[in-house]
């Protein structure tokens, strides 16, 4: 049977997380996802925006990753999709005025397709006239438009607030992704089993932005309990992240990412209470690999044969821990020296999205591989998403 198919409606300066998290999470769960933007074709990119609430009267904005489209807007047929996903950010401000966008959204509604929309994405729904009489939420400044369009407004009591009204699911910010994705998957007929798992993330300052948030929220969406810790930090503290992209230079560029909130205190962690370990990449592993407590934690998971998933530069930590000897793995190509010198068999990541499983170890080269990376990890954990 062909997989369920979802359309992601993109635009320049859509919120970075609000595009990539659902795009990769849904693929990891077995759905086909097409990302399109009016005026652009498959292979083109959309610039994204990193929005952070950091004590000012509104969110800050910096430039995020370049998001690659995989389909052409002018070739889209709403009837061939099972659902529509509308990211937020600043893109909806102008997309709401594009006739082809409004027509497309209206078509999805008339066909009774499932729609998920987040943050400022609800501006497009209002422009399409499809929220009249519907109950929904959004990022609070969108309230006047939704009320004027005839919606029944629900004030978001937290940044993670999500509202379900039949075939329409809305959320206030990207913190609501886990619940929004879970509701969307179930609305498309998905069933999640084996999800009662507890997973630990080892975090650090300037870990790669996508490489922590995408798997973290994807696993939460499946119903897992996920904790994120960082040495010398406690629950509620944050780690700054780094946006790594290829923009024509000899190596990746770096821009500031979101701030990532930790959920547990490193010194309080009992690894025996967790079913798996995840190590994001970025620049954090360079210094985390020098931390003896981090090394001891990693060794525990290997000694007890629990699943470990590590991506990009995360393998620097595995190499320092001496757990790769005799194993097969990949990593970001610049980390090949660490991997080979640690006694592992190097697996070339070709394409860069390629991930590998060797026993209890899942490794990936970079964030484009998240769908495979997450799918292989949940397979080790015995979690299944079926449609």
C-alpha cells in the first residue's frame, strides 16, 4: 500500500523548526512529505527564520537554515494528498495574499483533508475563509485576524498549546510540535505502539540546532519520555545552538540558532532508568568528549547494550569513549579520522542522508539524514507507527 502523503506549504522566512521538524518527523514515521513554495520548483530553497522568545516584548529573529524544496508548487494536486501542514514564521504574512495559496488551502478543506497549522500559519487559513465557526489557537498576535475571520479563539495557556477541531489542528508555537504531530498522525489513521520508552539526550552549547530539536520532538511525538541534560547545567537551563549549512564555502557556515531548554539535571541522571541515548552533533561534542562524566555515561549505555544514536560530530564523543573498536559506523566526513583511529570500520555516507545500524548503534552523518536516523532508532526501541 502506498504511504500516506502530506503537503508542506513553505515560504521564505517561515520559522526554521516549524518547517523541518514536521517535514523530517513525518518522513521518519513512514509518510511521504512534499515541500512546495509558490513561485519555486523542486530543488529550490527557502530561507528560514529562527524565532526565539528571550525576554523582549516580542520574539527575536535571525536567519536560519536553507530549506530545500522537493516538489513544484504549480504541479500540486490537492486530491493526491491526505493532509496539509502549514508552518508559521513570517512567510504566512505574504503567502496569505497569494491567490494560488488561498485556492490550494480551500481545495484541501473542500475535500475534507486533514490540516495542521502552527503559529502564524493560521493567517493563511483566515485568508482562505476556512476558520469561520471553527475552534482554533495560534501565536497570540494572530488572534485579531482569526476573530475577525469568525473563528472561536482559544487563548494558548502555554507555548505548547494545541487545539483539535475535527479535521483542523492548530498550535501556538513550535513547542507544541509533539502534540500537534501526534494528533496529525492519528488523524491520518496512524497507530503508535511500543512507545513507553525513556530516552536521554546529551547536550552542550552550540550543538547543531536541528540535530537536537528534530529527534527530541519526534520522539516526544511518539509518546516517549525524553530528557535533555548538559554537564554543569540543571533542568530549566538552556543551551545555545548552532545553525550549520552549506552556502558555497569549503565547509559549513555557522549562524546562531534557537536556545534549547534542558529538562533534567546532569548530575542527577541515573542511566539505568533510560532505554536509549541520543548524541546530537554540532560543535558541542568537541568539548563534551573531554568530560569524564560524559564518557562514563556513554560507556554505561554500551556496556549494557542499550541503543545509542549519534549523528554528525557526535561520534567524536564515541571515539573518545573507546566504544567504537570493531564497530561499523559513519559520521560527518570531517570526523572520519576520529572514527578510523578509534578502531571502527568507516562507512561512507553516500548520500549524506545515509544512516547505518550496527547492533545497538545507529550513526548518521548530518541532519539531512534525520528521517533514517530516527526510523532506525525507533526500530531498535521496538516502536512502530502503522497506517
